[in-house]
C-alpha cells in the first residue's frame, strides 16, 4: 500500500514522484474528470426548481481514466489531492473526491505553487481539507456559464447567423463592436503645430503670452510664422532629478499583455508555454519547474525569493543596485492565494537554461525572469530637463533627459519603451539667444481611439473587472473561432456576424450583457468564495431576471432570413438557400418543410491506388470525427482500410500495401522499413 498523489497534468507526475520517493505514487486526472450533464430542462444539467442542484457526469473521454483513478484510490493508504492552486483546481479536487467517494479521513488537499523539491515537500507537510467555499464559487460560475451559454447560444443559432453567446465572451465582443462604431462615427478635427529645429533638438510652440495656444487651420499657422524670427531667447532651463521605478512582478494578465506586445505571442500561446515552464523542464541534472504558478492575480513575492534575489543582485551588479519590495496596490477582485509569476530560482538564469528550452520557451522564460529580477532592483535615475524658448511672446518648449543611474534598466532596458531626447547643456550656454535652422508648420487631424489588440483588450477587461485573467486567452480564442472578429494588422475588427450578434443581444439583454452587470457577477463569485454571499441566492436572483428575457426574445426576436444561393429548387421551383446545422452549412429549399429538397454536396474523390482485396479503389475518406483515413470505394462490401497513406506498392515479403509512416515507407504487417 502506498500514498497516492493526484495532480492535474501528466507532465508533473515523474518530477513530483522523484521528489517524494518510493512511498508515493503520483498520477494525473488529466484535467477535469466530469462536467454538467446535458439532461433536464433545456439540457442544462441543472435542476432549476431544486435549488439549482447540478447533475454531473463523467466526461466521455475520461471514463477509463476515472476507473483507473478509483482503482488507485481504493488501494492507497492516503490520497493527496494536489490539483492546481486556484479555484478551478479546487473544484477538480472536489470532483475527484465526490466521484470516487473518498472518506474524509483518507484524503488531504495540498497545493504546489511551484514544482521544486523544497516547495513540494513543504506543501506535503502542510495539507488541509478541500475549501468548499471555493468549490461553491467555481460551481456557481460553471452553472451561470452553462445557463447563459446554452440559452443565449440556442437563441442566437435560431435567430441569427451567430454560433454562440456567453457571460464574458459577449461583453468582450461588445467592447470591440462599440469601439469600431466609435471609430466609424468619429469626425477628424484639423489642427496644426509649429516646430523650431535647432539641429540637435526640436522645440514645439505651446503658449502665446503665457496662455495655451490652438492652431485650427493653415491660415492661423501662417499668421504666426509671419511674426516669428529664427532667433529664440532662452527663457528658462529647469533640471530636475527623477526616479524611475521598475514594474511589479507579472500577474497573468500583465504577462499576457507584454508577451503580446513584445514577443508577438497570442494569449493562448503564452499560457501554453507558461504551463510547460511551470510543470517542469528537463535541465540535465534534474526535471524542475522553472516558474511559479502562472494563473494568479497577485504580485506578492515570498520572503525566501526576495532574500535570494537581493543576494544575487549584490553579487552580480553591486549593492547600489539592490531595490525594495513594492507594496501591492489594493485592487478589487484580486485573489491573493499565491505569489506573482516569477522564476523558481533566481540562479537559473535564462542564459543557463537556454540550451534546455525551445526558442519560444526561452523568450518567455527570459521575460518572466528579467521582470522578476528588475522588480527588486533599485530605481533608475534621470536628470530631466525642460527648456522654454521665447520668440515674440510665443513660447516654445523642449524636453529631454539624461540617464544618470541605470538601476533596474541594466537588465530590463530592452523591454522598456524610451523616447527621451538628450538636450545640450543650455544652462551654461555662452549666450541666451539660440538660432533655429528652420521653423516648420505641420498639419494634423485628431484620431479616434485605437482598435483593440489582444494586449489592450485584456488590459481593458481586467480594468473593468470582467472575467478572470486565467480565462482571457479562452475568451479571445472563442470570439475568433466563432468568426465574430477578424485580426487586421493585429487589431480586432468585428465581422457582420459580430455586429448582428451584439445588436440582437443588446436589443433584448442590455441590462445583463453589459460591463457593470458582468463585473458585479464576478464580485458575487468572489464573495461566495469568501463565504460572504449565498451561492443559491445569487443563482436565484440571476435566473429570476434572466429567464423572462430569454422567453421574450424567443417569441419577439426577428429571425434573419436565410441567404439565397440564386439557384432554383429542382423539385418545387422555390429558391435554394444556405442553411446551417450542427454539421455545418448546407444548401436546401426555402419552402421547407413543405419541400425537403437538400442539394447533395459533390465531393472530390481522391484515388490513391487499387484495393488489394477487391476490384475497387483505395480513396481518401474522413471518419465521423474528421480524421483522414484510406478505405475502399466499394465500402460496405469491402471494409479494407488504413490510417496511413498507402504508396500503391506492395511489401516484397507479405504482399501487403506499403504506407507512409513518420516520413518513412513501411509495411504495417511486417512492422519494418522497406
């Protein structure tokens, strides 16, 4: 009999088992093991009339895994539920506990904020029980998402060209649609600027007789130029020392934002790579997690990490580069269950780890490492200079700065945007008069707000308190997959379907599908997690408002007419139109159900070779799940089939068809290269 540790990801198993030793078996649940069923009213898997009691079912693809989990649980002395250290991980632990009917005295809940030996062993020594308030919060979120998702998605599918709607997804789409309409409605306003060029720097006209000046048109600009000379009097030179502090260690959202803008990584790609860095990398001498848990709202750092990093900074850069621990800003909807995203050891530098990482893994690890290191380094210091030049009562301004101490920029400089201009020493200039090489006017037009990028959309969602950082990547991927938006020059533009879906939802659900309501719902979920609100009351209050709106929409929302193909139905003379089903788009008669004509799709048949079993041809086919295989054209009379593409040649030994497998020509029967 052994102790059993259950984690979410298979990638962690060997590493953790090695840390714990022979008395422990470490296995994986491979993520969620069950979900709400699709039974009951509206197929929600929730008993609305019985306090929203959920009905769970084991995920079809996980049935064998669950049987194995139960077998291992039954034979173990103690079960350690070690799923991820967040609300979702807590819920997965509870599902395992509930599904396997684990006795309370037999299980312990542990969390690993990082996959390193010291932290894993320390966590095992400090177990607890499942936090049922967190579970209730996670369960409430799932029920809300199921009710809103199922009800609104079916409404959209029946009335519009849209494929789905969701609690956060639809609000994110609304932000993009609203921004696009703002851009299209924007009326540019003309304005002009006047600039004096002094070869080494430029100064811009800002005031006239001490008051701010606006130049609305070229006529006004020319009038000013007519009274200016090329001689400027130095009215003032102000120098001021400024400290520039480093940014906090990454949270999930800030990591996604900077990885998008600096590395050109989609949010989903960032999270996938970060997951691997967290779970463990083979670095030759050991397999170890290189970063802490990557789904976090916190910027807190452990005392141990701070102490070791201060020592590292002193040894590598000098004592003057040691910084301070920043106080986290108090923000609503922040879960401070664990630390910010940082390297598990400051001594595992990106340069040393580079040999064990792919190019993208290295880029992201370096970004995380450098950000954490910089966050504990001293402020950079600059000498900021502001020069005011006078020309016939017109004041021109030039600003610049000199870096006097690089501080944290010694390691973080390549990720910092810096447009500072170096100005000449005008304080000790031999004269108070400067002569401009040229004075120019430039026409401008005001611009609307920029379209959202992945980075700016994530930043906006977070600032509005919508969704959770761990869900942003999924939300963005969903609205792309549903073809509600397109990416043009890395910026989101809504499609016609995106507009239609948003407008229909706003017509009937404007008091629910909006920023304020969605943010309040997020707060309610946090309050449930902290035992401040009753989850059943939250669900009842929501449903009492939501369901009547859905009923009204199903009855009153105008259904979009199907698009005509321009063809005539051969059976009744009606118009053929495009229709949609769960299997995709098809062409059928507009007079359905009176006429049930469906146009058969002509598929290109790709013949590969002669069938070795009959007189048919081996052709390329697709399984029900869309996977390509190669079978006989005389099916079902001949059932000959292969998963690998045949070459048409036969094996010299057994006469079976040779196939292409892993870029080699092999015989599957003889299982050897040919």
